[in-house]
C-alpha cells in the first residue's frame, strides 16, 4: 500500500508540474515582471525578458515523430520564429525539466523564446517522453529525433542548420548534456522519427543538470534529502528505488550501476564535443552543485571547450541563477586544454548566454 501511495503521489506531482509550467507561461504572457515558480525537481522559474514582436510566428504542437504511446505528448515541439525573419536564423532548442516525470518539456519554452527571438533566433520547445512512458535511452533518442527533424525541415522554416544550440534545466539539463556529448555515439542515436539527418549541435547550455546519479546522495546539502523525500514521497533520496533517476533507468540505481553509468554524460566527454556552458547555483537543494563540478572537470580533462558558472545563493531555478542580486559568481573556462578562472565574474544573463552561443557557432 505504501508503494501504491508513492506512485499516486508521483502521478500527482507530474500533474502539478505540468500545471505549474502552463501557469508560468500564462504569467509571462501578461507581465514582464513574472515571479519564479519553484518546487519539485526541474520546475522552471521565469525571469523578466524582452517580449517578441507582435508578428512573431509560433507553430505549435508539431509532431517530430509519431506519438508513443498514443496518449503521449513526448514527441511534440513548438517552434517560435523571430518577427520580421529574413533569411536563415540560428536555432535554440529548449527542453524543460521535470525529473523525467512529465512529457511536457516544451511547455516551459515561452520565456526562453521571449529572450532569444528578440535577438534574432528561432526557438524550439521540445518535449520528450516521461520515464513512465519509456525508460532510458528513449529520452536521448527523442531529443536527437527532434534535432534531426528540425534540421531536415530547416529550409521550410528558414533555420540555419549549421547553427543549432540545445539548452535545458534540471533533467532537461541532463538531456542537453547527453545530446551535446553523444553526437558521435551511434548506439545512442535511436530510430525515432526522421533518420539520416545529423543530430549534432554546435553549442549547448545546461542549467543544473544531474550527471553522476550514483554520487548524488553523498553531495546533497545538509537537510536537503528531507525536503527531496517529501517532494517525491521517498525514503532514500536519489538512491531510493522510486527516485527520478531510478525510474529513468528502469531499476534502483545502486543495484544497477552499469545502467546508471551509461546514462552519465561524463562517460562521453571528448575533445570533439561542441562547446558546453554549465550554470549551477551553490544553494541547489535538488541537484547537488558538485554534479556540475564533475561535468566541467571531465570536459576540462578531455580538452573540450566548456564554461562553468557557479552562482552563490542560487537554488534549483534558472530565475535565481540569472538574478543580478546573486553577486560575484565564479567562472571557469577551458578550451584546448587551457583554462582560465575568474573568482568574481559578472552575473550571467541571457545576454552572456547568447554571447557564448554565438562565439561557439563561430568556433565550429
């Protein structure tokens, strides 16, 4: 009966997460001073951003692959095209987090689109299947299928197929890292939707994504597992048999470490990876800050191009990560086996993230 209660609680959490994301989109549509919405793993906050021009075009609920299962929303995307688009434009692909419990990753793309369409980018909000609908590596197959579909249809929508960036938060940050670092891993390509086109991206931005599932519990902030357990109706935090990570890989992670290892983006870090920006708050109580430290150090060791912004006082919320009130983040950048560290850097913003993406496109 306790396990049934857990599952019912998780189903309710999914509903709450989806409703919260929809509510956030509505608030962003009404006011630029949107308040953040925080809570469960991957709940996305919203910061005030520039609104797209009134004639910006939005193409909603595009199926990049057939629904699987039939009731799933996990193979849908929304495409936001900049106002007055002339010629081919670069693309930011966003997928929002939910602890892999929701198939509504596209629903949190609105504020991202508001920031980037104003800068001349197209934005695709992409949904992938939940862990209830399919287990890993289905989620990686899905994001790659969406990238392939967008590239195959780049002529139709005026997208620059050589300038694709992928971005996400929390479990969407994990999806981002997996998509960016496995562009040359055929066994993770999958056969979902359009095949033949490339699933490679030229830049990536990961907000506070988990990477090494087996090390998460040991690096949680003091007392954080108590609130995490309460949020997900668990007993053993990330190591619980019903934790988001265990549900993703289809087994209790500590009893199937080989499956958790295959789902670890660090496994795939190489010098040939596209530039990856990592942003994480030091006060994150859902995904340990150390997870992003591990990812950055792996990329540095591989002589890849990466930037890691560590933000004091910010929690599991990109609004907080980009909040100017969080002063003096530290930034580490590595390129070609050379590293530069700045102890007190300017605050991250959509402007600095766009600069990273644009520079990455130039380098590729």
